[in-house]
């Protein structure tokens, strides 16, 4: 009955274990590292999705927005980031919004910052996680964005009403992305239930073309596939 109620309320697996323990039952859902042999199939699926998404960037994060792994399209986009922000554990929200991170190169920083804050607020409302609360306080204390030197790009009208774009200033110009979040369906392991795959798709043809030149080996793979 308790598990049925938790399912209907969409309570996260971690909190379901707490409920079971409070009711005098043993925790039901295990929490294993992603490199545990029992999660081999899941880790393989993650790696396949990330590699298959190249030359577009994709990454896997845990419940605290710490980077677990990423594909080869991500590192070229991090040029100029302070090395201290790239030391494990890498928090992708801190990496994105820190003044020494990507913040100075995000062309629509106001919009993207608000989008990330909204997502983080929803997580905090659901979980009450003190680590996320502290992260929110840290991010909110960063200097507020006050304009980008390269000017404000035009938001692609095709996506303006349905998704918040991520627009990054690079040597190849402004790269514009839309992102999707993928989670495992019906997981029974806490680690898997809290794992999210963030995949970025080019929002315009210029971005798609630029990415093909940024990721090593993409041209060779394309030629091999076409043979």
C-alpha cells in the first residue's frame, strides 16, 4: 500500500526508501555506482546514446548536476573556462553560470540563467535536497548578467515559443542549440532514477555545420558510413 501511494505521488526512489524505513520496512531500492557490474547494460546504453549523438554535444549528470560523462563534442565548447571549474566533480550549473565559466560566452545569458534556475527550483520543491538548496544560493550569488559584448542574437522564431535556446559565442560564431532531457523509464535503482542525459541539437544550419568541424573524426566517420 505504501509503495502504491508513493508511485501515485511520483515520489523519487530515494525518498521511497526513507518512507519504507520510517514505516519499519527495509529499503527496497538499491543505490549502486554506474560502474557496478549490475548496471553494465545501463552504462552501455548511456555510452551508446552519447557517442551516437556526435557531432552534437551530450552529457550525463547526476541529481546534483555533477557531470558523470560526456561525448567528444563537449570539450571543444569549453575553451577558455577556468581550469578550477573542470576539476572533478564538475558541476554543470556552476560551469555554465560562473563568471569564470561559460557565462561570459552565453549570448542569451539572462534567458538561459532563468531557465536553469526554474529547473533547479522545481527539483528543490520535489526533493528538498540541501545540496541543491546550497547550489541555488551559490548560483544566485554570482554577478547578475549585464549584457554581452557581442550583442544579443536573434532568437530563432521556430523555437522561441516552445523551447529556450542555448546560444554560445565561439570562434566559429554564435552556436545555437535546443536541448532535451532523457531519463531511464521505470528504473529500480536509485542511481539510474537520478541520472539524466542532456542532449543538445543544433537550432540552425550554421550551428550544425560548425559542429561537424569541431569534433575530431566526424568527417572520417561520415565518409566510412557513406561507403
